[in-house]
């Protein structure tokens, strides 16, 4: 069984490559309110599940595009690296 983080990272990479090749749209659907990316975190608000340091980053708002890595990790129930809660 592969590591869920690397599986999500692989999926995100495939999405970026497909967009670069023109196989997927370059932007989020028109329903998006802004170009910001919404990240998911558990107990440590300065670190997203995808590993991005969120300290000093403005909070995302309603309608922002969801981070594909955070979304995949949350969907498969990956355990939080800080508090060990899925």
C-alpha cells in the first residue's frame, strides 16, 4: 500500500501536468469567488495538511479553490502529523 501523502501529491502533479498540456481548464470553475487556494488544517492552524506553512497567510474565503492535496488527504482520512487524530 502506498503512502497517502505521496498518492495525493501524485494526483496533484498529474492535475498540474494535464492543465499545462491543455487537457484541463487553467482556472477553477467560474463559481470561484477569488484566485486564493483554501487549505485544510487540523490542530495547528499554521500548517496545512499538504505541508504548506500558513503563518502570515490571509485566511481563505468562501468560494476559494480547494487545495487538491489537502482535499485528497482529508478525503482519505490521513492522520494529523501533530495530534495524530485522523
